[in-house]
C-alpha cells in the first residue's frame, strides 16, 4: 500500500494533544504578532496578514486543537497590540470588528480542513502499519507452516521406512501368512500408539518412561492376574527425548509381546520385574536412563519365537542411533535385558 505524501512534519514532541503542541501554537502566535508589529509602518488594512500562516503552520504541525488555540491567541494579540484602541481587547471600529469575524470564520474553516486531512493521513498511516504487521505475522505463520510440513514429510518418510522394515522382519520370522498377519498387525498397533505419544510431545508434554511402560502393559491386556506378576520399580517423571521415543517404545513392545506369548506372562510360575532409574554418568556429565528387564520362573524352550526384531532393536538400533549401552541374554529362567540410554533435559 502506497503511503500518501505528507502535508506536515511529524515531530513526536509536537504531536496533537501534547504540551509541546500547544507551546508550538503559542510560539507561532507570538512570532506572527512580532512580525505584524515589525511591518506596521509599511502595511495598512491587512491586520491579520501574518496570522494566517501562523495558524496554518500550527495546524499542520500540531493538529486541530493547536490550530484552534493559535487562532484564539492570534485574535487576542491583534485586538490588544494592533487594532485601535491598543493595549485593550475592545475593538472600537465596526469595520475592524467585521474583518476580525471574517478572519475567524475563514481561519476556522481552514483549521477544520487541515485537521481533517491530518486525521485522514494519520489514520491511513496507522492502517498501513497494521497491515504491515499483519503481513509480517502472515509470513511468520507461512514459515512455521512450511517448517511443520517439512517435519511432517520427514516423519512420514521415516514412518514408511519403519513400516517397511517391520514388514520385512516380520515376514522373515513368520512360518505362515497367519503368523505374519497377527505379528504385523500387533506391531502396527504399537507403532500407532507411539505416534500418539509423539503427538503429545509436539504439544510440549514430554512422555515419561513410566507412562510408556504402563501404556504398553495396558495395550497388551496385562492386567488382573497377569498384572500381579509384574513388578514395576522406578521413579515417575523421567522424560524421554522425542528422537528416541519411537525406537525405545518398539523395543519395549517386542519385549512385552515376547513375555506375553512365551515368557514370564505366559508360563504359570513366571514373573516380570522392570526396574529403572536415572543417573548422571561421570564420563559424559549428562543424565542417562538405566532400564533392567528381568523375567524369572520361565522354562526357556530351545527356540524362543518373537524375539528376533526386538533383539535387533536392542542390540543394534539403539546403540547405533542413540549411543545406548545394551545387553540381551536368555538366562536359565528367562530373558534378561538392560538398556542405558541418554536422556538429555532438552531434545
């Protein structure tokens, strides 16, 4: 939007309604009076010749109120110093009185016109500034939207890669299509739950490890009698970085699924103990989440199904992507897994 040409000089100290505006109007009237007295010997019949520009200048610079104030001062100064009888506000000559009234009417009309023009231009400038602020806010929103879209595209590509990897790994470990369908659907549901947790993190609510464990146990219906065979030992509120949440959640899902299908939550004498804590390792000086997954009372068969993908996530993916320290072992009475994962305060 084009800015209209200025018909006045904008001084912050002389803006309408300020003390400076009325002081400037007083100065204009004083200068006009002094000039009129200086040219008195050379002019006749033009008593207000210097007061017209004074009122116009005061109105242009300081607005309607200052212009009106300058008009009143000009009439008073002319009556007191110029019009006979001098040093009195009384105007004896009728023709001078009529000239004064005409000056007041004409000048007042000029003040209204100039004041209205000032108001219109200032309003125009205000609207232009508001529109510019709106355009800046719109550009910021467009930039944020572009960032969100780029992040969404990135997450979508990653998600498709994960889904493809889950399909490939599940197919390699499945003997029949029915086994593949069941395992694949379970893993997709687990992946869907992870996306819900990631959405919470996008809103600024960091997901904690105890919430992740509880969510997985509830999703796999580990409650009632089964829940009595689970011991959870660890503090609440250890936040998980968004970058590690998906991989760690899938690893926990694989461990829980294996316990439900083959291990401590399947066999009658089995028990699952999950302990975790947060420590600051001296060599790195940052907080780490230490997880100890221990199954006991399990008769370990020769071939344990369902651990392939979970073991790969624990032993390969977590250390490679996030620098985690992990162990996975099939002990005499069940699975034993430890995970040490960095959990910085900001991520």
